[in-house]
C-alpha cells in the first residue's frame, strides 16, 4: 500500500490525537485533517471521575497534548464539528460534516468513542459522565450537596462514589446485578469489588433496579425510595454510529476491524478506540475494549500501518481503575474465562471472597488450562509481572510455578 496523500481523523479524543501524533512520529509527511465534535483543547477522560472531579487537577492538567506540540503537528482542524455521513468511494472517501461541508481523503481513521447510556425517563438534573463539561457540572453539584445517589456500580460509578465519599458526601450505590462489575470481572471477583465499595464507606445495594428517578432521588423496584441531593447515572456506554449506516457495515458490535485496525470491507478506512472492534489474532474473535491503553496502542498500530512503518509489538488488553484507595488493574481477556485461580493476597481463595485484606489480592482467570487474564487489587508490581505468562498463554501449572517464584 502506498502512503496516502490525505489522512482524515474523525474524533479528537484520545484515539484521534494519538493517531495524529503517531502518524508524524512514523514519518508521515502528507496532509492530516482532524474533525472533533468537542471544542478544543482535547483532554483525557480518566481524571474526570478521579482527580479532576475531586478538584485536585485543573483543566490544563488533563490536556492530551500541549498547545505548542499540537501546533507543530501540522494538522488542519475542524473542531466543534461532527461528521454526519461517510460515503465510501474508490480511491477517495467523502465525509460530510454537520455544517453541510464535505471533506475528501484517501485514508480515514474513525476514533469516535462511545456515548453514556441514559435511563428512560431520566430527569435533566441527573448527571451522566463522559465529557469534561459533565465532570465540571457534577463537581459543582458536590459543592452544595450532602448526599449522592449513584445508579450503576460499574467502574465509573464506583470511582465517582469513591471521589464523593472522600469529599464527605453520603453515597448510595444501586446495582441491578447481584454484584458490581460482574460483566467484566465475573460474579465471584465482582463480589470482592463490591466489598471494596462497602468497606470504603458507600452504601452499596445490589439486586435492585430503579423504577423511577426524580429530582430528589429514586423509587426502587421493591417500592422503597432513596433520597439524594445529586444523582449520577453510570449504567455503561452505547455506540453512537448511526451516521455510518451509509457504509453498509454491520455495526452492532462496534466498527468491525481486522487485527491491524483496517475496517472490514472498506479499503482506506481504519478505526481505533472504544468504538472499534479489532480481531484478536490470539482467539479469533472481535472484542471491543473501552480501555485507555487499547485506544493508545491501536492508534500507534494504525499510524504505523498508514505510514508504512514498523508495527509496534502486539499488546495485551489492560485496564485500571482507582477507587477507595486502591488501584484495580486488569490485564487480558477475563470474559473468556471459565475458572479462577487465587494467586496472591488475603482477599480471595478458591472459595471466593475470604473477607480478608483486599490490598494485594491477585486473581488469575483461566480458560480451561490457559491463563487469559489477571486482576489485581492494589498489587501494581505483581500485576506487571504477569504480562509475560499472559503473552505466553501459560498453563495453570506454569502459572502456579511462576506465582511461587514471586513469593
Ligand atoms: C469518566 C471516565 C473515566 C475513565 N477512566 C478510565 C480508567 O481509569 N482506565 C481506563 O483504562 N480507561 C478509562 N476510561 C476510558 C478511556 O477514557 C477511553 O477508553 C478512551 O477515552 C477512549 O478513547 P477514544 O478516542 O476511543 O474515545 P474518546 O476519548 O471518547 O474520543 C472520541 C471523540 O470523538 C468525538 N466524536 C464522536 N462522534 C463524532 C463524530 N461523528 N464526528 C466528530 N467527532 C466525533 C467525541 O466527541 C470525542 O471527543 C474512562 C472513561 C471515562 C468517561
């Protein structure tokens, strides 16, 4: 494939910015345009539920790229504009923006992220959290509030609960499943994550669903009510890809890509980040990761692919979450697992949550005999060591030998 003349990156968040930086770093000298629905400067999202929400970091500190570096990238920007249609062509594709203008490029990178899911009938006063404006608004609400209701005990809900408890708010967390984060961690490890929330000072109520949200709290499916000065709805994210229907792609599971991020069936189009479903060459499926490092790693790989540069080494999916004084870190693909292996620490054994100290607890996920993921609770140094057995697809005995070599 010869180097394209014009790369058009759609979405100016983490994946989009890192793609632009990666293109220049890979020696791409052609034209680059960047379309972003949000106003600049581009910012990083993880602090929005942590340091920025807590008021510890300001807007400047969460910037994704310094102004002078951005100026040096030589990018034509269209900020505050959304792409509303992609019309594939032979050598050149056409993208329409929401002001009716059109852009043409022979390489397109879709880096459009996801949108927060709302509850039906959700009042305007209930907060969602995806953008810096959302976080600023929630932070402002904290100032005059003494209580917070968090609907959904996923990672973002738990992080906001943690930040609010630290600010002195009385926090109730409602979760429809039997334990928090079950979809990602599985039910037994999710129970441990639930204990972290409860021990951390929030009132966690699982197995309850909300039948109505009001300006002053919620009515639950069992008829009881929860009063709160502020509400955060953290019930996950949804794909926002209707504007791509003109491509004819099946977008139900995300933008379908091969293992290099090339969109299946659309030559000259790549996708990165939360909206992209890349083929995993190790397992042959096409997962979608809403992880900071996946967006970064995919951007580097796509930039190299477009520029014809050496591809970066293959990476293992990685996610972290900071809550209640601990960093939860997850490497690999826990959703593939059918078994667990207690590795280190006091919080978990083969019977599940022990009630012991959570910090330092490290758990392996097995598919059959093969290690497919490792999660650690406040176990950063250990977790890093497990990258190699994961990359090697180590079997149970090898993992146990490895574990013993660490203790
Ligand atoms: C509150 C919060 C906390 C998080 N904490 C963590 C964490 O601790 N650890 C972790 O691993 N991950 C975390 N994440 C996830 C991480 O931030 C995302 O995985 C990452 O931002 C994905 O990058 P992206 O480029 O795919 O999407 P985004 O960063 O969302 O960027 C997409 C951009 O595209 C724009 N866009 C969308 N559609 C269009 C269009 N049609 N035209 C033009 N522009 C468009 C959007 O407005 C947005 O600016 C967190 C996310 C949030 C919201």
